[in-house]
C-alpha cells in the first residue's frame, strides 16, 4: 500500500502533537508538520516527520508552501490562536492576525489541496473548530473565526463532497493545553462546573476524534461538526 501524506498545521504541540503521534503510531504515513517554530518539538528527529517552518498568516505564500510539500492525502487544519482581549480594546493587528490564522489560512490550504484530491477522487480534511463558534466567547474574534470555520467546513463539504472529498470538523470545549493559561481562573472554574465530569478535555481525546475523522470514519459522515464538550452544550 502506498504511503499517504498527512499535513498537520500546528502539529508541534497540544492537540496537533497528539495527532502527529497517532499517525506515527499507526504507520504508513508521511507526516508533515507545519508550524512557526519547532522549539521543544519532541518528534522532530523522527524519520517519519517532516518539519515545515512557516507562518500561516502569510496567506499569499501558502500556494508555494503546498507546492513544496507535494501531494497531500489528508489535511488537518489544527493551528489556531486566541488573544483573550476585550471587544472594545482589540488592536487592529491582533484582529487581523487571528482572522488570518484561524480562518483565512484554513480556507487557503483547502483551496490549494482540493485540486489534487479531486483528481484522485478522494481525500480527507479535518478542521479544529471550537465550542466558542457555537455559543459565543469573551474573545469576540476567536468566537467569530471558529463559527466561520464550522460554516467553512459545511460549505467545502458541499463543494467537494460530490467529488469524493470528506470534510469534517470538531468543536471542543476548553482543552488542557497551553491556551488555558490565558483564561481567567473564575472562568475556568465556571467551565468545570458546566461539564459532567468537572474537568477540561485532554488533548489526546480531541486528537482521537480528529484522527478518526481523518482516517477511519465512514465517508457518509461528511460536512459534520462533532461536539466534544462533555455536556457543556448538549443538543
């Protein structure tokens, strides 16, 4: 069986790192990790991991980066950021940065990999959204970009699904990663009180769902956003 290529943005830490590990453990994959830097990246010396140092907010350079990587069978849009700034004191450069990384970059990446997937008649795309895109968020622009990612997932599934490409997303509640550090303690307490088990999600739990969507889930699951919130937003 020919080796498949998976490209994971932000695959150097948190949920992305857990995804990189899962693909390595499964075997048979060329794992390409795209990140701004690889400081303390524990997998960078592993033969099956290719590190591409790239700033995803440089939207205009994304086509060249994808051309350099070559054929991609699975795209995982995992990279994202949150500033946790008040809506009425949100610097323009911070707004532009979060919109580019959380929304424009995933759209550009899908645009670039779609033709090769269409040509093969198959491909998988998984987007890391957030419960923030479903219920709102104190970081207004974070919530807006994650809501956009959910809609983007459904839109691309409509466009690409008839041509064999499967596009899905996950929307997790707060996950025990570095991003938690900028959430105020009072809000952390409220979040824990709102879920069934009184804890945050683990990075490997979210990664497990994303890995399944990227590999083994039925192709009839397309255009879906899987909630991973432990009862914080039952529907």
